[in-house]
C-alpha cells in the first residue's frame, strides 16, 4: 500500500511511503540516506493499523513520546 505523508518540518512537502509484506520504503532524506525506518513510515504503519481517527491520534501520540524505535521492515 502506498501513502502520501506530510513532512513534519515543512508542511508544503509530502513523502511517498510504500509498505508491503516484506518491505517499507520512503523517499524522505532520512530513509534514503540513513537506510532506517523514518517517522513517515511509522506514521503510515500506524494509519494502517488504526481502525478509526481517534485510535490513529492515540497511536501517533504514543509514537511522539518514544525515544527509540525498533525496525519492523
């Protein structure tokens, strides 16, 4: 599935996140150059897992408070 996720630092930009069963990719500089799961991938995963807007907001709030992340893809 492909998602367009707005930049967190420049709201005029958005990034394309692609999530498949075996791979996650984003065209943001963080993911492209560092080869790690970026915040746009985490946001798209949270969106896919959520069932409604309130649950999505809760998941995003939890992600914002984390200091480390495990890579799933």
